[in-house]
């Protein structure tokens, strides 16, 4: 199967280097069980507790992964951008979703049914490499978040999250807009209060690191906080 179309990989999350986009049309012809869907902002991809029967790939857009405790406390585990995989724990035998996935902005997702993905993993080395690479990137990011949680200040953690959400390109710094992410979302991700987030956001704006008026415009100078 040919994977010839080149796209750019967001460097805030991964190094800026081109990758060959996986040919899902060719994959579907061989293994089936694959659908490509465009979803509006706010669309719930799957809910917490629902049967885990498929994994998803973000071709374009942004997806929020959040979990709600039995007492109703909510926490955002991640906000994933393009070229990321989620829901893959179903391949490990997870019977139900432990979190909810929601499109933050209009997104294009690829859904691959669990049984078809397992068959492809056993028979298609290209798909196995595709899935392994993106899963390992998730692990690497989670490790970085853990280290940041242990050693960085709340202000530094916020800066790192904003830089990651901006999907900046290494060597091609541009002002990047983040929309549909509010201060409550950022507070959950940083692990602090909304008041502290408001304080830091105002500080970043005064220093010229960001513009903030509903949407967030991130500038390269924000990296100075780190």
C-alpha cells in the first residue's frame, strides 16, 4: 500500500519533520472496518463507560480527553492535536472507556474497529509501525507532563501547555491561535485554580507573550518562561 502524501508534523508535540500520511483508503480496502468522519466542535466521540470497540486517529482538528470521578469531579487528561491516536487501549482488552473524548474544534477522525485493527497489526508491518510510533509519542508526552508536574511551577506548566496546544513549528515560529479552550480547561490541565490561570494569562499578555480575548494567540517569546 502506498503512503505518498506528505504533511507537516506539529513540532510543539513532536519534532518538526515530514511524515508520510497513512493511506487509510488502501487500508480499508484490505482490512475493512475503517470510516473517516468529519465532526463538529462539541461532538462527543465516545463517552466514559461506553464499550471500547474501536480506536481513532486525528487527521485534522483537536480532541479533548477527560474523565469524571464517581463524585462528579472532572479532570482533563489531554487535548490531542492532529496526527495522534486515541482509544487504542481497547487493543489491550479494555472493555469500556475510562474517559470521554470530545472534539474541541471541527475535526476529521478515522475510526478503526478493534477486530480489524488487531488483524492489521498481525499482517501489516506498516500499520503496526504507524500505530506504535504514535502510541510511543503519547507515552513520551505523558512522561514529560509527569516530570513537569513534579518540578515545574504552575506558571511554567501553563506555558508548556499553551506551547503544545499552539502546535508550533520548530524554526518557523508564528503567532498561533488556540480556540475553544477556556481558563477552566487550562486550570484542570495545569492542576491549579482558575484564579491562578487568570493571573498568569494576564501576566503573559502584559509581557507580550500572548494575546488573549476569548481565543489565545501564542507568540514565540512565551518559551522564555521555560
